[in-house]
């Protein structure tokens, strides 16, 4: 398993809408962080679907090392 690119060592705060699905970039190569723009093609990475359960701010992982997948779990502070 290759390592994802660290887009930034901090989360991306995004206003999300309840019931909407977002595709978080897991590879770190997207130019549209924190979301997938198709740049993972040809790699072993694939975007991770995140369905918002409420409207408001969500903190998407920018370092791509969160154990919680799409959302920041604080791992970025240890990289
Ligand atoms: Fe990173 Fe699609 S561009 S997962
Ligand atoms: Fe990746 Fe916080 S930005 S764990």
C-alpha cells in the first residue's frame, strides 16, 4: 500500500448539507481539496463517500492519514 500525499497537515472546514454525499480525496493529489477530482486514476486509491447527517461545518482530513477516513481525527498533529 503506498502512502497518500499529504495535501495539508490540517483539516479543511466545509459547510455540508444534510443528506448530501461528498467524495473525499484519499490520495491527496486532487487540486480540489478536500474532494476528489479524479487525479487518483491509475493509483490504488479511490475516493471515500461521506454522507452528511446534518447541515453545518464538517472538518475533512487534509493530511489523508486520519483513522476516521474522510474526517479529521487529530492524526495530522503527529505527522
Ligand atoms: Fe484523490 Fe480522487 S483525486 S481520491
Ligand atoms: Fe488529517 Fe487531521 S487533517 S487527521
